[in-house]
C-alpha cells in the first residue's frame, strides 16, 4: 500500500460508502480490536482537519472498543470481498472471530497505533477527536420508527484522518 494526501482522493465518497461499504476496525495494541461493516457516514472537513464521520449503535461489540480506544480505521474493499463484508456486517465479534472466519487480514500501523484490513483498496487511518450521542429529540417520528424501533441509538464519532493509503 502506498500513502496519499487526502486532497488527491479521487473516488466518489457517496458510492464508496453507500454501495462499496466500509469496514471499520476499532481498537489498538492495548485494547485489541474488532471490525464491522458500515454504510452510513461521511468524509469531510471539520476544524480545518480532514475527518470521517462514523455512526455506531450502542449494541455493537465495536462500540465497546471505541469506548476504550481512540484508534479506528475505515477500509474499502472491492466486491470480490462482498461475502466477507456481509459477515462483518451481520455477525458479532462477541461470538466469532470475523477475521478468521472470512480470511481477511488485520494489519497494524505503528505510526498511528491502528489496525486496518490488508486486502483493502483504500484505507483511512483515523483518531476519534469528538463524539456525541444521537438523541431521539429532533429525529422525525417516521425515522425513529424505521431506524430506531428498539431505541438502539448511534454514537457519532468524528475522526481525524491521520493517514490515507491505497493499493
Ligand atoms: C451494509 C451494512 C452497513 C452497516 N452499517 C452500519 C453502521 O453504519 N452503523 C452501525 O452501527 N451498524 C452498521 N451495520 C451493522 C453492523 O455492521 C453489524 O451489526 C455487525 O454485526 C456489528 O458487529 P460487532 O457486534 O462485532 O461490532 C451495517 C451492516 C451492513 C450489512
């Protein structure tokens, strides 16, 4: 993988997140790590920094790692790995090791103390710089009914982009 500057990112953020899906890996050398698929979120700018916005529900095992560590990455893999992306998006790391199950390889980046997925086409290595709870107040009732029927709310993580890498 080679490093690139965030300003040289050429892909369509909307299709990458919505269609390709990302796999986030949260955690570091001390906490250990876990990964899950995401297709809600964004890439942008806040406080003059390049950032990723990630939304993780409280029920996810990955949420526990984000409570203990600021290290997180998002990896975008080609659809050759669609089955693996399905596994990372439907099974919990509480009950199985998704890396062993899918054959995807966790890789450690010592500069950022972050894990990512070796097979990815594009990787953003991140650090949580702000988080806030998505609260029921202000959410339209139809959205609550559709997306939060059990009130399993999201935490929004704003993550600084520390390093960008591509194949
Ligand atoms: C395409 C797709 C996108 C997903 N996007 C999100 C997301 O943005 N936020 C979230 O909390 N869960 C999302 N999920 C669900 C989690 O990936 C899923 O619950 C996963 O099994 C959680 O794993 P964990 O318990 O090991 O953390 C998505 C699932 C799929 C299949």
